[in-house]
C-alpha cells in the first residue's frame, strides 16, 4: 500500500508537530504508518491522507532503519446524538 500521510500530534512540551510518511497497513481497528520521527506510546494523533483522516492512539513505536513504524489504534467513530 503506497499512500502518503501526514501525522499530527502534540509533543511532551505541548508543541504541535507533524511528520510526513507512508501508510503501511489499514484495518477497521487500526493502522500502521512509517515516519521519520518517533511518537511516544499513548500519544493521541491524527493521520491525514487523501483517503481520509484517522484519529487514534499510538500503541507501538519501533525504529526500523532510519524510520519509525507506529501501530495506531483508531478511535471509535462518534455516534450521532439524534438531534
């Protein structure tokens, strides 16, 4: 799968950060991305791409060569409140 993404998150100091990368895998429950910057486990982020925006939580971050591969658990979709 060759989809370019942008990961958006806040670092430990509260600074907004972004990193370009690639989508490695996508499922209903999560996704895997490859970027140049590490993001701490437990961090909330949004992954943006031309196929959609995917908010979630970093569950795994491991270094592979010069890149970092992140496993992300997708947030549950918001249910309409019926109004």
